[in-house]
C-alpha cells in the first residue's frame, strides 16, 4: 500500500474531485498524484487510466508548448515554479491531448503549504481559452 | 492498557435528565498504561471528574489535545491536579504557524474568560507541539497525524506492546469523497487507525442530520462505520455525541449502528456507543 498522503493533499484532492474546473495535483516531489474529471476531458485520458506520473512523465505526456509551437522548458511551467520556488505562477500555453487535440489554456499554479509550514505539493487549475471566450473572458 | 471515558459529548456540555446515561460532559478519555502512567486524551469538561480521582501527589500527567475547540479544552481550568504544585502536567497539541500551543491555550486561560492565567497555575505545566514522528510516553509509543476537521486537528494512536488505541474524536473523512471508493492512502486518518485494537471515532450525526452539517468537521453514522470498517479496527467506540441527542435517541441510534455494522460484516459485540464512565480493558 502507498504511504498515507498528507491531509493537505487529501483535502485538495477532495476539492478538485468536487469541482468542474480542470485541475492537477502534484506532491512535494512533483509526482502527479491526481487530476479531476474535467482535466481528464481536456487531456483525453481519465486519471484512473493514466495513473501517477513523475514530473518528467507528465511534462512529456501533455507537451506544453508556446504560441510558436516550441516546447516550454519544464522549469518554466507554472506548476514547476510553484513546486521549486514555492510561489504562485501563471502562464498561457497550449497542450496536446492524448487524442491528438490541441488546446489553448491559461494555467494558474499555487504551492500547498501546511499550517505548520511544511511543503506538501502544488495544484494547478487550467482554463481552456475556448471556454473563456464562450463566457466572455 | 485500560481506557476510561470521562466525557463523550461533542460541541457543548449537555447535562440534564435527558442525558444521564450517556453523559453530558465533553471529550475526555483516560488511558492508563501498564506501569500506571496516565495519558489523558482531550480536556473537555469530563477531565474535571477525572481530576477528582487523582487525589494526593499525582504522577506526571500527559494531556493530548486533538485541537483547541472549546469542547476539548474547557475542563483544563477545572482539573484539580493543575492546582497542586507537586504535579507535573505536559500538554501536547497541534502545531500552528500562527502562534505557539501555549499562546493559543492562554487565550482561554486568561482574562476575561478565566480568573487565572496559565503562568499562575501552581502545577509544573509545559506545552509541547506533537512531533511529526513517533515519540514515547512511559511504555507507550505515540503517533499523531493531522485529520480532516476545521482548523489544525490531530488524531492520536497509543501503542503498548501489541495493543493500541486510536483516538479521532472530531473527523469528517468523507467530506467531498466516497470512503467506499478511495484507496487507503487517500483516506484521512487511515494509517493512524489501521488495525487498532480500539478505535474511538467521531459519530456526531445520524445520516438524516448530516446534510445540514456538511463541512462542520464531523461524521455521520455511515461514514463513521465505513471508516471503521476500512481501517479494520478490532473494536469501535462511537464518540462525540451531538448535544441534542438524548439517551433515548442514542439507544435507538446504537441499534441502528449495530445493524449497519453487521451489514458491513462487523461483529455486533465489537461496536458500541461511548458512555461516560465506561471502562475497557484492552489487555
């Protein structure tokens, strides 16, 4: 059995699984430990099918790239900044879904720090630009 | 290891003719270890009666606070050993980035809420934030872990030899999740409670009451039973009774709980509702 997750990750997962905003959750080592159904719709694969992924694996699997089609270095991804620098970060970029679709998205990531100051991981929410335009964003 | 319940009520003391059998005192459980060491879990109003039994020169008393809501600390000021200079009291509790454990408790034991200040207590009292790693008190090994409730809240597990008690009086592990479906790593409190000889767990609400209290930090019967079933504890004591639950209500609730527990495959004699003054010898 996996070791017990921290309460902060458990609560974050419960929150993400209860909302329709696409979102990712990574632990303190950068391992992708959960993404919700909406994120699964965007990525073309449910989390239950994909399972946990290391930082390198999820970076490669969803291939964030810029408006010129260039891959965004791993260290510049908002989630990586939240993890490594312990601060919120935001960016606009494109991702590939597992079904070959391309999505323009806005990403906001924030670190998860417990009340006793322990670093527990980070979460990132995604907003597809097509939906943003639909809502007048 | 012997267990004695001194207060099983949640939220607020509820004395009166409706609660004489289950009791109206708030959370307090005494654990007496094989060498006589006393560990007290929470300091609700039940600790007052416990203190009255500790007459004469008391040994060191360890008090484990799960959190600092009033129903878990209200009895501290009325704990007789705290007013004896020869007593040593060590109070353990959750860490917070906001202030030290002593400072947070002193908000209650200070004017205008209290006629005495912490520094005026005659006993030798110290405050320690529960460590993230296992520690020892007497012959017992202790563990603490954060659990789902409102604000920084711990559950505790005490182990002596092959016997263990897990105490999670305020806990809402099913908030936003299905306890049936989650893998153990994602269940709040799982590691702490797994295989415990005795699990003392929150069961404040009936399933019908719960929809009006989602997010308040407490479990309905279905989640308390599912949690106990998932962690495979040997015995279960349902705890933290709602102040509105009369003895008659709790008698009927106990019947429902036993039926549902048996449907989950549990043995009826392994489940009970906590009753004030109930003693359990874990061997």
